[in-house]
């Protein structure tokens, strides 16, 4: 438990001091929005509502990959990964600390990106803010859990930055489908469809357990 | 050290060639479908390939799990071999499917539920092979591969649920074999499944042998040069 | 007819090609091991 707190605290404090990862993620998310707008103009206001959920989650996903790539790269540079894996105590706590730190960063970036989206496409997120925050958090949870596991793997391969999206994206399909459908329901009808919520919860639970258990085998002895 | 001969090479080879001959004859003499014509004979190769591909993915995860549990290199070699043969069979399924679809529905591809799931699963196992190729150190490669293979196989039911919910579209017939096959078509179809499964066993066993030989060659290279970082299989 | 034949040729051909690749690779590795190894494989 202390290990969890230590890892989480270290990651968040490092991030707070440097702020490079969060800023890079947010700028990248904005860039994705702009590029997507140029490539496929979704319109403004009501007409954009059908396309915005998909665009929003594409931006979240790409931004999360950018941030996750740095999650373990920093440890490798400082040679802290070896120390981490030798740390006494349950390695599951290292995973949880890392995953929660990634989740916090991603959630912050999501809040920023959503605000920018709302302004850019004339969509009012205020009335559905709480529900949307819940959907965003559930999606971010799935992305961070699987992403933390795979970034610990990708950082040990020869093409780190290339490997993470290749590993992560095909597995993220159920999370993304659930999140996009839930966002769609919220924007169009003001309610989260039950099946989408169910899918998000089930997927998060399954991937959370897999990532937690798998992390044990991913850190070197 | 002796290079171990994979168990059952003669057996799987014999089985494969025998069933292959029976299958070829059965497909040749199978009746021609009254609606679709001769193109319907793709039935005797396309769905059986799907069985083989999914068996390959399942075995990759199963052997990966056994490797994590027991820590024996042999399980990792079986896991890698299943993945490679599974990817081969899946490639062939994804090639024969569109050929059939083009001939009967007039288009190569449709985002049908099973098609989408299979394509995603195919991408997962391509990523698995890439991951193994890019990871240094055979022990680490084995661990990473096993974890990824297990995550990949868990994806199948989740995807099924997700895609049914989000974009459920089915053009594949349900409950194949429940009397939906015409007279005289059951036998070649069944033989098709047996031939693909025996081809799977045969190829996996041969691939396993190559994996053993590669590991042995890498081991000797390390011994000779004393250098680290040998990674094979 | 053409479609059906194409499907069978691709499938059977690919499996045969892969099997021959494995056979060649096996023979090559055996030869290499026999030449370099102090303790050649017996089976």
C-alpha cells in the first residue's frame, strides 16, 4: 500500500514539476481535433453531434498513447525500472500506482479537450457534465489500465513508440465502442444507453484484472 | 545436446495427407449448389479455416499461460508456433471470404460482426508476432508474448458483445450444420474441418521443430562468442 | 468457377508453401548445427 502511494506520488510530483507530459498530450489532442476537422468537416452545432463522439474519443485515445509512451520511458532513462521491479512488496501496487497516475493525467487532458471541443463545435456540455465526466472516466480507466501494462512492455522493445499503439489499439475496441456509444446517447438523447454502460463496466473489470495480473510477469526479475 | 524431435511428426503428417486426399475427393464430387453454383464449394475451405485460425489463437493463449505457470521454454515454442500457423490460416480465411463474397454478394468486404471480430483478432496476433520480433532476450520475449496472447483471447467475447451492441450486422448464416446444408454437402464440410485441423497440427509440429533448432543454434552462438543478446525462435 | 478455383489454389498453395519453407528451414538449421556443433544432433 505504501508502495502504491509512493509510486503514485512520485509520478504526480514529477509531472507537476515538469508539466511536459500533460501539456504535450493536451496540445496533441487539440492538433488531432484540428486535423480531423480539416479531413472530415463535421459541421457546427446540432449537425456535428453525430460525429463529435467519435472525434472526441479518437483525440482522447491518441493523446493517451502519447502520454503512456512516456510513462515508463522516464524510469528507463533513470534506470529506476530495475529498482522498481526489485522493490519489496507486491508488484501489483506498482501497477496500480502507475495506472492511477496515468488515469489522472488522461482525465485532466480529457477535461481540457472536451472544453475545446465544446467551443469549437458549438456543443454545450454543461447540462450533461456529470454523466459525461462519468463516461470519460470509465473510458480513461480502460485506456490507462491496458495502456500501463503495454507501455511497460513496449518500453522494453526496440521500437518503443511504434510498438505501444500497435499493441494497444486493437485491444481498445470494446472500450472505445462503449465510450463512443455512451457519449452519443448523452449528446443526442441526454441519457447513457444501458448496454453501452454495461459494456464499459464489464470491459474495464476484465481488462483491469488482466492488466493487474499480467503486470507481474512483465517487470523483469 | 540433442535437438529434440517434436512429438507426433509422423502421425500428424500421415493424418494430414490421408485426410487431404479424402477431402479433395469429397469436394470434387460434392453436388453443385442450385442457387449459388459452383462457387458455393468455397464452403468446404472457408469456414474450416476459421476453426483452424481460432484454434491457433486459443492455443497461443493456452500455451502462453502454461509457460507463465511452469516457466518451461517448450510451452513458449508451442505458443509461438500456434500463433504463426493461426495467423497463416486466418490470412487464408480473410482471403477466401472476400473471394466468396465478391462472387455471390458482389462486394469484397462488409462490416459484418464476425468479419470485424476476425479482422481485429487478426490484428492482435499480427501485433503479437511483431512484439516478439522487437523484444530482445528470449525469456523476456516469452513472458511478453504470453501476457499479450492471453489479453488477446479475452478480447474475443468482449468484442462479440461490443460489436453486436454497437453495429450488429450479420450476413453469415447462423447455426451452420443444423440441417441448413444441402444433401451431400455435410460430408465434405466435415472433412474440410478435419483437414484444416490436421493441417494445423502438422504445421505446428513442424514449426515447433524449427523453433527448437533456432533456439539451439542461438544457444551455440552464445556459447561460441560468449556474447549476450541472442534471441531466436 | 474462377473465384472458386482461386480460393482453393490460394489456400492449398499457401499451406504447401509454408510447409516447404519449414522443411527448408529445418534442413538448413540441421546442416548448420551439424557443422558447428561439437555434439551433432542424432535424431
